[in-house]
C-alpha cells in the first residue's frame, strides 16, 4: 500500500495546517463520532478541562479551532478530551555512548495515520514533531533540547482524560528539560495507559508510566515497549512481542557496542521492526532524536530524513508498506485514514 509522508514548516497554524486539516477532517469526523455524538464530551466540558489542566495551550487551541472553521465538532475533536480509545504498539529507548539519543519505532495501523511532520514556533520554542489528530504529536524535539516520545502502556482500561498526543504537544511547547516536563505531566489526566519517555540536552532521562485514574510513575528505565510494571494483558503482550522487544533493547544497551547512529539502525531489524501492517502492527517509521545537537532523524529501511532547527526543508517521501500476508480486498485508501467502519487495528 502506498503512503506519502510530508514535512512542512509553519511558525503558527496557518494556511498549510488548514489545508491538511480540511483534507482529513471529513474522515476524522467519522472516526470522532463513530460511537455517536453523545459519547463525546461537549464543547463546554472540553474547554473547561483544557483551561483547568493545560491553560497555556488555550491560545494555540483557539487558533486551530478558528482555522478549522469554528464548528462544534471540530472544536471538541481538537481539544482531545476523552476521544475514542486507541492503542498503539511502539518501542523506545535512550542510549548514551558517543552522544545521547532517544530512538523510537512507531508501530501502528497505516489506516489511521497522517504522516505529517511539522516545524513550528507556536510560542517561544521551536518544535519539530510528528502530528497526530492535528493538535497533538506522537514524538518530537524542541530547541531547548527536550525530546518526548510515547508508546501504549498495555492496559485495557480507559477513563476520563486527554489524548496522550495533546499532552506531548504541551510538553514540547512549555517545558525545557526533563524536570519541567515531569511537573507538567503531574497536572494532566490522560485517558489511557502510555509510557512517555523524556530526554534532554543534559542527557537526563526518565520513563513515565501513565494510566487512567492513577498517579504517574517515574522510573529510570532506558527502555519502554508496551507493558508497565503491574500491567497484565497476556493476549496483547504476546501478540505484539512487548517483552521480547523490551529484552532485546535491554541487551543491546547493556552491551554498549554501538554508536548512537548504529543503535538507531537496530530498530530496522526484527523483533523491533514489524511488517503486519494490515493487522494494525507495522512499523510506519523510526525516529532518532539527538538533543545535544538539536537534531532529529526519521528513517525507513530505504530512506531517511535529517532535520535541524536551522536546516529544515519541506519535503515528501513516498513509501510502500508491504505486508507479507497481504491486505484485505476491501481495505480503505490512505486518503480516508479515519473511517466510521470497524478498523483492522491489532486484530489478533
């Protein structure tokens, strides 16, 4: 299946952001309302929660809502308060031999993915990040050297809170190091279970285990996949190889035989690299973030993007996601990534 990644620069949400939002919104809307309008919080409830927990983000949010046309559904969607539950795969690790690096794979369904990388300056910090739901991010780096990334935490329980990717946007905009990011994380309820990994320019790092209705747990692990210390979901853990991926990364880090760049290329090999795209568990991209030199790299088996804050160029990359077992004959096109139909996400 063919897919196009796009990288673009826009200091504030503007014409380019609006173009991508307009192209995706009809399908986003179908996904957002797939369980019915009453299943989603109201606009009032969404804005109230945003003001309470992430007030600094409100001007950015309002600018996005205006560009999106100011409609009720779009405003609720962009607030990412109690969105429809989603769970991903992903591996992530911090490695430090010649220089500090955070490397992650993004393992998920290509049916529900945008592939938009944005260089922005919404506030005083410049940010390079992979967008999600247009207002949030999957991972990224800011020009203070803070790196953020996340993976699903392996719990079936979802509760009241924000989508994880809006929290990651919040951290990149308003935190300059791991300590500041940790304080912000404590303020924000999150809808589900996620492992957030942080690294900064001083090579400080932490993994934060977040779960709905629980206080975040800060641990010094350099590796995070798709389980937490006391999570228990045997079927999911087995099907996504979370423990095998965790142990593999732990062993590679313990050996300390790689440069930072060579360590990142471990993510192109099994068990870290996955090709079950049609079943919602394929590696859509890998990323490596180098906070000490303010650079990042997004890469695939046959291509790579390298970016810095003063060396960012708009570009596109066309890739074929090949699943050895094939795709269903009636699969959706990539132009309709969010649909109201049941999605082939982690079908065990």
